[in-house]
C-alpha cells in the first residue's frame, strides 16, 4: 500500500458524501474536508496533508506563496509534484516502510496494534487492572488505512512511555494550531495552503534550506538505518537535519505486521481484505534534543529572562482551551510573558502587511486575512495517560505591525479582568459552601471553565472590535469607553448568574439558616467587588473602569432595562 497513490483517505465532498481517494484529491475543488473516524486522526490527517504540501510544493518566498494561493494546482499537477516522493510512503513491503524501522525487529515480541492508540491503556494499566474508563480489547484488528494514521498520529504526538521509549519532537501531547478561513465552504486546498510556509521562513536558526528529495535520510529517517539512541552523543538536534524534518519526526521504532485476512476494522468499521492485529516495537528510537520549534506548535519560555533555557511546547491542560489562552497562541511576547506562537501563525500575521500592499491583486487575499480562524487541538496528557482531547476554533485577527503591542496590551487588560472575576466567583462560592473555605479540598477548576465558556463569544466580539480599531495606521488608536463598559457588564452579569446557579447546589453543612447566611454574605462580597465598592474590594474593577473611561454606576433605569442591576 502506498500512501501517495492509493485511495485511502476519506474526503468529504460539497454534497456531504464521502469518497476515498489519494492525497492529491485535496486539490479537487469539490473536496471540502477530511472525515476520519477519530478526532486525533482528523487532526493528524490535516497535518499529514500540510506536511505533503510543504515537502512537495514549498514556495520560494511569500510572493510565490501568494501566487500559488491565487492559482491552486490541479489534481494532476499535485500528483506530479508528489510522485518523486512515492518510495518514502510505502506502508508495507520488503524495502523502507513509512515511519517504520528499516530493521524487521524480529528480536522483539509482538504486541497488540492497539498500542499505537494514545488513549489505549498501557501495559501497566492492563497488568494492574486500572483501565476503568478506557477499556482494553476495544481495538484488536484495524485496516491498513487506519493503521497508517494511527502510526503517524503516534509519531507526531508520542507521549512519555518509560525508560528508553522516546518522546515526540514537540514533547508529549503538544498543541497544534492551524489557520483556517472563516468561510467553511472554502475548498480543502484553500484551508490547507495557509499553513504552508515559504522556503525563506520554514527553517530554524542553524538550518540551511535545500530542496527535499526522497533519499534524504536527514528528512525521512525511515529511508535508512535507524538512528538508535542507546548512548550519549546520539541526540538529534535541529541543525543536524533537513528543515522539514520536524514535520516527519520519528521518535518511536515500530514495525506493522500485516495479515492477508479479510475482516472488519475496529476503528472505521469498514470491511477490508487485509488486517493489522500485531506490531513490533523497540526502545531507543530518535532522541530529539535542543531548541526545536515545530512550525505548527506554540511554545513558551517559563522564565523569559533565562534565554539559555529551551522553550517548552504548549500542551493541553485541565479546564480546556479558551480565550484566556488566545494571547499566548497568537501574540508573540517572548521577552515579556514568554509566549512564542507557532511559527506558521507568526508568519501568517506578517504576511498581512504584504496583503495590504497588494490590493491590486483583488479582494481574495484581503478577505483571507481579515476573516481567518485559529484551530487549536491536542491531548491533555498526564505523562503517558490522556486526560482528554481538546479542539476549539478562535478568531485570528491581523493588525499592522506597529500596533501589535497595543493589541497585546488591550487583550491582556480584558483577559486579566475576566481572570480576576473568575477567581472571585470561585472564592465566594467556597465561602458559601464551606464553614472553613480555606480548608476546602478538591478541584474547582470547573467554575472557571464555566465562566470563561459563557463569556467567550463576548470576548471574541470585543477582539474583532479591537482589530477594526487598529486596522488603520493612526498614531494614537483608542478603544472606546463603551467597549470597555460592555465587557465589564458582561462579566458582572455572568459572574452573578454563575454564583446564583451554583451557590445552592453545593454540599449543605449544619443548619439551613447557617448555609443561607453564608450564601448571602458571600454574594454581598461578590457584588461589592463587581460594583467597585470600597478601597480594597473593588480595586481591580475600579482600575479597569478608570483606564476604560467609563462610570461604574449606570442610571437605575438603564440598569433595570438591561437586567444588569444588582
């Protein structure tokens, strides 16, 4: 089976129907998306196609990138561009196999193919009978198509697995950020190409660009003997490999075992003539080290002042992803907060200036940059144990470079207020629920998550107003007091609503009257904070109103009319 020429990927057409075709079908204007049976497969398949385009069609510079965006290739043109790399994408056979060890690994025992799935219980979980939520035996046989995607998904997301089992190039369970057009009716090509970078921007410091070839062992590690990391000095650093290797990283040593037996795939449910039930796996694969920056993943510096420390890839966390994470995913601030957005995002926003200067080429470019989204997805991992999968879309706004710092300051101001309000709601709920709130145990992060979820649409609306304000290259752009006021009122309304909904649902202690007294006292404190009352309690709200230029106390009639009065 060849992953470039065989029809193995499920594509969704404009009429909603599914069709299995080779990767070149992404250039078909009737193809809108992929349709994989698992969320992590969907994200991996998108990255697989982006990596193919980046490998086979890397534009020389941003001008060439813009030209190609305006003139997509035909299916036949894309087939021709992919053809030279065909030998590197054989999934089985006697020669090199896609993302598998060149050695047949006959000296190790076979293992279930389910081991390729990140959410499958590990050997210790099965041995200790702790697979309570993710059960063993769910996946025993898979088709070659799903086996290929499971293999690729594991290699690009490989989590911690114990001594000698290497972690992925981006660290275990990394977040991926992709750029999408806001219009969901755009073709798959128009949705993938914004994530391809030109040759003069795709590499990292210390790397030298050269056209990729199928025999380049510094690009495709599986085309030659395995890079074993059984001793010191075998680490793989960015300046030792091809600039595109980050898209084809291979930390794990696997060998799929194919059976000429027909059956049903436990993942996609299709009947197939060949199955994969077992695989071979061996330790000491490629050991990635050094300042790796995968182009599709955001990073951060824990201590921005210590520039000699390696940045860490951003990962999923309990509580999900939302607008409070938006600044770190979009706004570069390495020296301040330590935020280092994915290089594809940073470069996309830099291209905004070129679009502004190229309006003669039509409105297509401008529409793409004014109406773009950020797709963020990835596992929330606890070492080798997945706690959840997150996938969320956010607006991606572009402003002139001279106003980037202003946008960062505005966003920080609004997010900081929301974070402080969420903290107050959580603390006052603890006071309402418990006699001794300082001794209360347990995870209450769900309170914050609910608050941020209910205020997310309002924040993204504010974000678009910010971007519109900063579109023009004026000397002193200012955000109107009304935008500040509406954000404050939104936070106040949702904070009180959440408190009222949750306060009486907590555990009752003692007499009912004592509980009601605690609730009343906690709500009064929360209301004083939200109204900016007192010198200490409402200091944060007062400061926001002062900077925003609006009065906290609205006329009573207006407060009653809008339902925002206390």
